C-alpha cells in the first residue's frame, strides 16, 4: 500500500452485533471533516474468511434509508474516501489475511450500474492498492469492488466465486 495523502483522523466508537448470517460484527468508526465540521460514520462489517465490508455516511443521514446515496456537494470526496481507506489500512495491518469489499452506491436518481461513486472509488483503489498484495475484482453491473488477498486465494482459503455469490445474496438480491 502506498503512502496516502491528507485524510481526517478517525476514532473507533463501538462494536455492534451482526445483522446477517456470515457476518461476525460491525465496527463503528467516526471522523469529522475539518472543512465543513460534518461528522461521518463508517461501518466496517466483519465477515467470515477475514473479509471487511466498508460503508460510510453522514451522521446526520444515519436514520435514512438512502443514507449511502446522499450527496453533500462539499467538494472533498478524495479526503473523505481516503479517511475510509485509512480505516481499511488499520485492518490491513491488524490482520494479514484481510480482504475488502465495498459498493459504490448510486446517487438519488442514478442507475446502480457503474455509478459515479464506484468509478471514483475504483480510481482511488487502483492508485493506492497495488496488484502485488491484492487481486482486484469488480462488477460494474452492481458497482461492487472486491480487494482479495492473493495469499488467501493461493492457499485456497478464499474462492472468488463463493465471495461474489455471498455478497450478491446479501446486497443485490
């Protein structure tokens, strides 16, 4: 993983119970934009096979169904996403078997196919996560991204098709 540019420091808040089969827990993190003063929450869903699903949203939108689709128009997406990547880095350093999954939510009124968020996340991930440690898998039809540890694939502890089907059943069906 490359050295990352400026980000907002995050704080671990609590561990929440799992919400579906195959999930072990949800770690809740927060960080605050120094530009706008807005607070962001990050749910890191911890799944079996050392897979971490990363989701973020504004605290003020936490109660809304479409909280992942909300756009702030604050013009700092890079720093916000990098703040989430620093949280991913924590799990990367904590667990040498860690892999990651996320979906680029569609904005309100936008199709879920290859969303603007997905394209932005893909650019950032390709910039800061090399191909040496992780194998990158995308599904543009649903704007999903998997970063799978090569070591876990090579020793057979993870199977791409199984992981894709698992997440497809949780989030897409």
